[in-house]
């Protein structure tokens, strides 16, 4: 496609280019705009005018862009006019229908989801017909759909539903909500033994951000309870950053074309990131920093500057100030540092030794104080053990420590898959989930939603989502092994070891955690989310290899089947969570 001059370039292309150039800023602005779509727009009770106007402006703007493009086209280009005005008309109709549904308070989030997906599909078809559906445009639309599902999920999901250890607003009984309220009210860190309040042992960075955001909203005269609901906009932003960071990681690891689209789609439509966007605990921010550390380590491996190593230090340090488990990226990062140092010695390039020593000292000077500050502070002030984690009682109904180790590791009986939701007997489940690997896939797709019974009317589609995810996971692992023992131009040996160390440390740490704290809730995917990002990369690589220029017919068929499986996974996930959003927004 030839370059367009600024005078002839359609306005929507300029918008797309701005998003490509500044994705993180664009995501932040979009999340702030969404303040008008959530409960936070209510300055009193009921639906306000701004609730109706802003969504309408968004979809009508699409029609205006289409109209402007039509005006720039040749007079005899009837197909272009037809498509453009069709999109404009559909946008106006969708806006009117959406506003009517909001007025009558019928399935607000569900209506927004369907309207948004229709608009995204319309743009997708339009770009396809016009020959504008580039890889970047396609990925942007995939991310837009992923963002939309996350947004609709947080709109429909109250902060006390389908959460982890949050408590309730104003109770003062502990949990992440009480932690945030303490910081909001006292403007200081806890000055007591953090073991005496549930969840206060966690490092405070996420809770500080949430308290500051809460303060900003109350200054804007948003009611306190609505402002607290909008803490989910922070976690929505973090979940969106995970999409962007994953995409950047895949680009740096040389995925292109359909392989890049496939890997990105796995993350954009991964249900784990839907419910993490709706969770107001510290999980998703720590995951964001971990992905940031991975990306910046790849940057540093390619370009060993002080800026890149400081970025790694900030990501690991701030990640550990959010949740201590962010340390799990450190061994793989240390390997890359050690490799680079000794490679220079072996190459007899002693001129760079001083540079590396300065960089490593700078890394420690930034990372160590940030990462260890909270643990050291609490140890000195109140004797809290370094790395302290709350231990649940053996009398808990979800205790599984009495199940034999071999059964927990290797039992994959059929009854465990008759219901693909995570099982808790205390929530009327048929048994307590005990196999960590089974629990990983179940919670990755559905978290602990067995507690709200959202899947009764879609039994079948939820199984389709679960089993397509299992197939994708197996493909990713096989591809990872294949790449490890094959010389590929896209990845050096040190980078292979880096990814394997990341994967192994996180996976082994998860299993140790599951057996050290033998309760159903400890087997959740939220402790191992970077594994999804790594696995998605290797799924993308499998597609790249199987659909390469030298591939034979069998390989191309296999590659097409992988793409089809990812498509099935994405569509079934949209259907499942469409029902969840509908049920929650009634």
C-alpha cells in the first residue's frame, strides 16, 4: 500500500497510528474514559446523562469516520460509499439501542459487549473488503475485543463477587479492601504487626495506587462506594498492559504475520485476564511488572545499556513491592546477566567488563531496596519472618493435605472432568480439587466461578473452551521442547535457556506452593500467569514453523488446525463470558 500524504490520509488512519506509537498512554486514556461507563459516573443514584451520551459519542464517531472516508473517495466508488454509510447507520442504530437499554437498565454490560463486538466486527469486515487489514490493524482489533470483554466483565462484576481475599467496604475486618481503606484513611503504612490483619502482610504498592485513585475520585465528588468499584479500572489498565507487553515480547522474539496474530489472540482472549481485570487484589499488577521485566531483559540482551538494565531493576523491584512472588523472574534474568558477563571475558573484550560491573551494581542499588523494603521493615519492626505467607488451618473445608502425593500428581480420572469448573465441597462441589495441573487449566478458564453457578445454561460451550485451552497448552509445551532441541535462527541458545528458566522456576515454585500450603485455593492459575504468556509464544512459533515457506502439505494442515483451535478457543470464551456478563448484570 502506498504512503498517503497528511492531506489525503483518512482520519481513522491517524488515530490508529497514534495508538500504535503510544499504546500504553492510549490504554491509560481509554481506561480513564471508561470511568464514564462504570458505576463511577453516578454522582447520585440512577443513570446519569453522561452515561448515555459518552457511549453514543463513541459509536457515532465510528460512523463519522466512515463518512469522512467516503467523502475522500472517488465519486463512482459506490461500494465504498455503501460500506461506509452502512457502518455509519449501524453505529447510530447501535447507539440508540444501547442507550435505550441503559435507560431501562436492562443488561447494561451485556448490551455494551454486543454493541462493541458488532462495531469491531464491522471494522474488521470493512478493512478486509478495502484491503486495509494489515497484521497491525488485525492485532489492534483483536486487542480492542479483548479490552471490551475485560471492560464489560468489570462493569458487571461487583468488587465483592468472584474475588480473592478482598473482604467488604467499611467492614474493617481485613482483606484487600480493608488494606486499601487503611491507606486511604490514614495516609500512612501500617504501624502494627501486619500478621494481625488479614492480607496486610502483602507489600503495599498496589494498595497505595488504589488508595490514591480512590482519593482522586472522591475529590471529583464521585460517591465513595462507586469510587471503590472503580478500583477495577486500575486492574483493567494492568490487564490491558499485559496484552501490550505480551505483544511486544512476541515481536522481540521474532513472531510475525499469522504467528504473531495467533500468539496475541491467545492472550487477548484468555479468560484469566478477564477475571484478573475484575479483581482488586494485587495479582494483576505483579504479573504486569513480571512481564515488563521479561520484555526489558530481552531488550537488554539485544542492547546492553544502563537504561535497559535500570528498567529491569524497576520492574522486578516494583513487582516485589506489589507481591513477593515477582522474584520468580529473577533467576532467568540473572542467567542472562551472567552469560553476557562471561561472554565478554571469553571474547577477551575486557574493555566492557567495567561497564557490566557498573550496570550490575546499579541494578542491585535499584532493585534490592524496592524488592526487600517491605519484608525487612516488618522483620525489624515486628519480627515478621521474611517471605511470610498466611497459612490456612488444617480444619478448613478446602484442606487437601491428607490426599496422597502420588494421587495429587498423577490422578487424572474421568470424574475430574465431568465438571470443568474448579471444585470446592464448601461450595457444593462434588469433591475438593486436588491435582495442581487440572486446577491450573480449570482456574485459567473459570477461576473459582463454581461459587456463582454462571455456567448452568451453557454446559457444552464451557467444555469446548476448557478442552481447546488444554489442546493449546499441550501444543505450546510440545513446541517449547521442539525449539529447545532444534537450531532455529529466530532464537539463540541463551534466549532458549532464559525462557526455560522462567518456565521452570514458575512451574516448580507453583508445585512447591501447592504442597506446602495444601488447600484448593492455592492451586489457582493466578500464581503462574506468565506461563500462559510463554506458552502462547510457543504456540505462535508452531504456527510460524508449520506455515512457513518450506512447509509441506501436512505441516500446513497442522498449522491451520492450530489456528482453528485458537479461533475456537477465542469464540467459545467470548460466548461463555458473554453469558457470565449477562448473568452478573441482571
